């Protein structure tokens, strides 16, 4: 289990920068932490070489052939299904969608379910997380599965899946009580991969994704970092606003490895890991 803290890190020497990198500002719209909602539509489509068919994992049950997910998302989904013992009880209902797929689903839902239902449960084209390959709809494995709103109860292996999801980098994207921020009704079946420890932090703070991205804006490199610690690592998380022009200079703190993601709004998020097995930092 990990601890989450906001800690002051100023320019008096507590930051130890090991390098700077130049990131193209197009990268704002790429990565596991891109926020997709009505105000922040998809700006860049995922490349096909990063999409993997769920059929490559034969043990995963799927509603139809040809479901795809982003490669890291699929790897951790498989681990989550195994850890929750849900591999034989949970079905993958919907993964990656093209813009054309989302247009067809939205139009069909309008005809079948009406405008009010569709507005609450179906995102407009280019406002759907499914177009990133980072979202998965799951349901109970049974004969009749609702494509738009599959049953996913809060009991048994389904409850275990929900409880373990954050540790594998997944959040239930649309929760009850957050509708005013997400603009989507509660969807117990819709999970979004954002990576660890981000999902764990969000779960502990009871933040939706919009709240998390907003909170990170105060965690700039020169000021407060979001600090997370678990049994294996110390993690620094901080936000870098995009520079004017085509590139942004991003400082990387002393670490063993780091991840960089755009937020699809206005900048980048650095996640820097220091392994506890290597304590000798200068």
C-alpha cells in the first residue's frame, strides 16, 4: 500500500535534475493520462501498431471478434482479470473504437434509446475514451449482454475486479456523484487505464479524472510535487505547462525511470520512479 503527500520542493536544492528533454507539443495529446471529455476532444488518433487484439489472450472472453486495446492497457487488464479471478466470469464488451464506430453507436442509441439516455451514457464522436484504446467496457459473462450498459454488479469477482483495479492502473471512469464534472452518468462497467500510481492516488482521494488533472496543475516542477510511496518505490509526479512554439523543455528529476504523458489540455505530466532497492542518491 502507498502513501500520497503534497510536499514542497523549491529551488533551494531539493530538486535534483538529471536531464532535460525536448518534447514536441503535439505530445500534449498523447499518453496514458490524456483527458477526454466534451471540453477536451481527441486531437490525435492512436497508431495501429499500438493496438493489440484481445484474441491474442485466448483466456479473455469477448462479446465479439476483433476487439482491440492499447498494448499496455491490455497487458494490465489481463493481470487484473487473473488477480480478481474474473477471467472465467467477466466478458470484454467494447474496447477501441474508430471515430466512425462511435458515430454509428451514437446514432443507433439516439434511435433506440432517445436523446436523454444517449446524452447520459454515450459520448459524442471524438469525445469518447474508447477512441484512445485505453478504455474497456466489461460485463457479467452470460448469454444476453447489453452493449451500451452491461451488467457489472458490486459483488463476487466483479467487486474484486473493482477493488483491485487501481493497483493495475485502472479507474472506474464515471462514478456516482461526479456527473456534474464528467458529464456522463455512473457507469460501473467502464474502466479507463491511466497507469499506476495515478489510479491508486485517484481512488484514495475520491477524485474523478477531471479533478485529478486539475489538481496536478498545482504540482509544478518548481513548487509542489505529488509524492507517492509504496513498498517498492518513491514516486514524484509533476506538471509542466507547454511552452509557446513547437517544443517544451521538460526537466527530469533524479530517478531510475520516468514516464511522460500529455494531459490533452495544456501540458505534460512527469512520473518519476526511484527504486527503494537503490537508496544511494546524491
